[in-house]
C-alpha cells in the first residue's frame, strides 16, 4: 500500500503477476513496481517491464528470498530488489527492509549481482527508482 500511495505516475504497483526470468523460469514476487506503459491485464511480465521486485520473507521462504531470488532477478536484469523481513523476537525491530540496486560489477563467476544500498528498521531513504523516504514502521501497520 505504501508503494501504491507514493509511486510516481510513470510507475505502477502490481501483485500476483509472474515475471518470465528466462525461457524456462518464472517467479512471482510479492510486489512489483512496473512501468506504467505496460498493460495492466498481463499475467506475465518481461524483466524489462519490471523496475522493482519486492519479496516479503516468511520462515519457509527465507533461504530462497535471501539467495536464490536475488540472483535470478539480477541475472534477468531487474534494476532493483527489496527484501522485507518481519521479526517476532522482542529484542529485534519488528520489520527490516533491505534495498538493493543492480550493480555494474559482476561476481567472480561473471554473473550480474545486486549491491546493498540501504538497510534499516527505521527509515529507507533512496533516490532511485524514485525519491523514497519510507518509514519502515508503516509496513507493519
């Protein structure tokens, strides 16, 4: 809801839509930020349609959301990836956001990869994919 309320006119928030990562693989991020000129009725997007893929981590998807999905999204060329983690232990902040940008540097294996640009349980402030000042606590509401 926060992204929907704050995204600029040239971007749209979408849920329950798959992304064709390559000829054989698709993923369905929890939330997508896509270009507004992409038809809203499409059930499968191409990586170039997607600006930001967001995954909300659950105990059963922790490893996939932390390792497999970012590698797949980076290989497909999706410019931004966010991982949202909810913690239920008293000693931790309840929500933490990790924001990544596709790096120009390749991994040692020659793959594209993300670089961490922000990580906070309080405020995510970014200049791209648009000017963002996200009070992380609003995600838990």
